[in-house]
C-alpha cells in the first residue's frame, strides 16, 4: 500500500512494516483476501504552524477487485475521511481596510492545519486555540463585505457568507493651531 500525505503535512511516525520518504508512506500489508481490509495509523505534523502538534491519520484499504491471481486482490484506494469544518461566527465582524484586525473564528472541526481567507486575502498567522476556535489577523483589502473561508489540510472548506466587513479608514487632515 502506498499513501501520499496531503500538502501542508509532514510524516512524524509510521507503524511497523511501513516506511516514509518525503510525503509518501509505503506499507507492506502481506496477503489480503478479496474483501478484506486493513487500518494503518500514520502520525503527521502540520508544516505550516510553529506549534508542534500532531494527529493520527487513519487510512483504510479494502480488497474488492477480482483478479485471477489471488495475491493481486488488493485495492489500494484510501477510504479515510475527516469531518468537514464549519464556521459559526467571526468576531469582530468588521475591521479597517488597512488590515491588522485580530479576529476570532468559532466553529467546529478546526485543526492546526486550517487556513483562513477573508475575501480571498489570507488571514494570518492562524493561531489554533481549540477544535472550535481559531484566531488570525486580517490582511489589507478594499472596503466591502466579504466571505470568510476556512480550509482544512484535506481540502474541505466552510464559508461564512458576508462574515467580515472591511471599512474605509478615514483620512485625517492635520490641524494646526496657533
């Protein structure tokens, strides 16, 4: 079995019988009968966060392909899935067009590998607080109402439509007295 680890993650540990090279993990599963399955736990770490956090990734393979040679009856398609993220709220809901507003995103299934964009502009750095909360700092953007999008390492997204408003920063004219 060969598994390619998603972008943004690095392999930290593999079980006995497996080897890792870059983003590829190879495991010798031995003979699997048609219809059999095996579960492999691979420990990965986010490459995008300075916080050393790891999680187990479960990969399930099943043998379901008929072959005249029984030793070849192995389907190596990974079947693992993770729960999709959600966004419940973004606080505060507005900030300056020049960026620099620290926002808190509350939701579910957030991870250390989750990225955040507001109106297509990265909100970073992303600070993982819990699986239900992230904090990030807005980048500059033209004034307007924009969607907030979170994306997990496996590509699943959640969108809060109109979740953040960039407001125009007023020009302040110097005043002189005297």
